[in-house]
C-alpha cells in the first residue's frame, strides 16, 4: 500500500497536465483497455484461470464499474481542480471506507486505528495546504473537488466489496476480471468520446500519461489493492492514501513545479506516525 500511494499520486500530477486534452471517458476507457492487455499477459505467465474464476462474472462488472466511476470523475475533477487539492479530497476515502467496511463486512475500528486515522488526516491536511493556516481557513470546495468526492465514494465502496465478493481467486486473476469488467462498462459509456477523439492530434504527453495510467496506475495499483484488501481491514487499506498528498508534492517538484517549505514536513511526519500506529497494530494482531 506504500507503493500504491506513490503510484496513485503520479496519476494526479500527470492527469492534471492532460485533463483538458482528452475527455475523461475516452482516457479512462483507453487506459483500461491497455491495462487489460497488460494483466492478461501477466495472468497468462503467472497462473491459470479455472472455471470457478469465471463464475458470477457480474462481480467483475460491479467492481469494474465502481473503479471506472472513480477514474472518470477523477479526471473530470482535474479539469478545474489542482492536483494537490484533488488529492486532498482523496484522503476522505479511509473514513468512508471504514463506514462501508462496517456495513458490508462488520469490520469495527478500535481506538488505535481511529487515532491513527485522525493523526493521518490532520497530517494530510497540513501537507495539502502547505502549512499555510490562512489557506486552510479560506478553503472553499470547488466544482472539481465536489465532482471527485463522488468518485471517492465509489472507491471507498470498492475496497470492502473486493473481500466480500472474492471467492478465493488469486489477486492476479481477480484483478484481471475487474479490469476487464471496467473495460466493458467504460467502452459502452465512453463509445461516443472514443469515436470522436482525434488520436493523431493528441499531444505526446497524453500518450505518456496513458501508458503510465495503464501499466502502473491501473494494472499494478489494482493488484496492490486486491492483495492488500485480502490481508488488511478496509479502513487500514485506504488509510495509506494519507501519504498521497505528500507523494503528489514530490511528483509536482519532480515535474518542475517547485518544492514545499520545510514546515510542510510536519504533516509528512504526522502521516508517517499514523502509518506506524497502523502497522504496529497489524503486527500485534498477526502475532
């Protein structure tokens, strides 16, 4: 999940750059088509698909639809919202996921996890607003952030549903099924945009971003979530998203958009402390 948070952060930074060069529906459909090819090759080389894996295919369509919804709304939001601000909204998913984890799986949150979530949330907010209290107090939810919030709700539902709907399939097979489900649903939803897109006129950065999204932010990140969800409670899985704003700032700096002031490191330390509490709790439970 540490790797997941870094990979996802890249999609915010790169996605913001090309958000207005291609429609969200077309971009998301293309990324899942390419991701499906990557996962099909991975699955073919690493494991076998049994008849049981193909049963109840509606599960893959449901999970794929939720993730497709998340990504479409993410890029729709990035049209008007900056990458760091959008990643701020993403940090709401752990709390929402905890609610759905309780409703769908009866997963309860103890005091230590609640404390960790609170510390992580506070640290993430501090990072998001770059240690500027005036900026924090003046924060107003824009259209982009509001649109993306509903995508985060879809993501939060997806996390506990993976465990609930998994029938002992391997993470690789289940990831392939989910991506194929997303590809089918998004191909139908984005058919008009896919046909209307002038692919020859797209800037090179769109293709670079598309490749990153397909391989890393789709195939790899889906596998990481699938694997982690089968070993951790939903709230803990999504708690790692508190590191995303920190990763986004690093991505922004790497892309030449500047580096934050030293005071921001206090927020980074808070998110690390929150994760330390979560990892300590998981270690004790495993023991």
